[in-house]
């Protein structure tokens, strides 16, 4: 059981670090995607810190598998959470976008002008 705790901690730490060091490289800032990435960083980091301090109560093989798949997906898209929800490949789905993807792609914001 201790192995599952350590494996989950390492996987969650890898997720948090990859998301934390994501670089937009000139792409548009998407506030909802940034909030989602922030939430994932906090949640994944909380698991790693909880295991480190002995406060994480349980670990299951199935949950560790889900975390491993999420970790692989985050690294496959180089930390870009918007890409996690992109629908491609199917002819009938290529033009359709999920509500979540449209929300994450939203680039306008309601911040007041500073100039």
C-alpha cells in the first residue's frame, strides 16, 4: 500500500510541475483555462504534499491508474489544458466543440482598460 501512496505522490507532483511550467509562447491568454490549470496544480500538489506529510488517507490502484493516464495526457499536450478537451478525428465531431472547450478557449475578458 505504501507503494501506491508514493506512486500517486510522484504522478501528482509531475502533473503539478508540468502545468506550473507551461509556457504560452505568445498564444492568447484564456482566463478559464488558466483557472482550470491552477485548480489542477493545487489539487495535484495537495496530494503530493499530503503523502509527504503523512496526511493522505488512502490510495487505490484504480485511482493511481487514473492519475497515471492524466499525467500522460498532460505531458502529451505539453501542459496545455485546452488541448486536453480538443475534439478531432471524427468527421461529424470535427466542427462540434464541447461547452467546456468553448469556455476554455474564450479569450475576451471583462477587465477594465488600464491605459
